[in-house]
């Protein structure tokens, strides 16, 4: 049995704390929640599910700003 409760889907690694950032709708079987750790939420400017606008599809991760800065 595996649970996503300690897995960051953004950096694909284990984490102590997770934040739901998207939900995959299950039309034909497996769906689920996309999780991200607080570090990735900060680093990539991801908008947590609870803060996303109602117009934004929950199946897509929403970003606060385009990743235009480098370095
Ligand atoms: Zn992460």
C-alpha cells in the first residue's frame, strides 16, 4: 500500500509536508491528488488548490508567475 501523503510530485521525492496543488479526475480508473512540498510551492510559485481561482481547472497546476527568472 502506498499513500501520496509524504511524496512531492514536483521534485519527485519524499517530503515531510505536502500541499495539494491539483486533482486528476478519474474517468476510467485511477485519479488522484497531485502533491507538492512547501519548498517546491515557494520555488516554482505554485498556487495551492485552496487558493486557486474557481475558474482554474483543478486538474492543472496553477503558477503565480511564469518561470522567467533564471539564476
Ligand atoms: Zn518538492
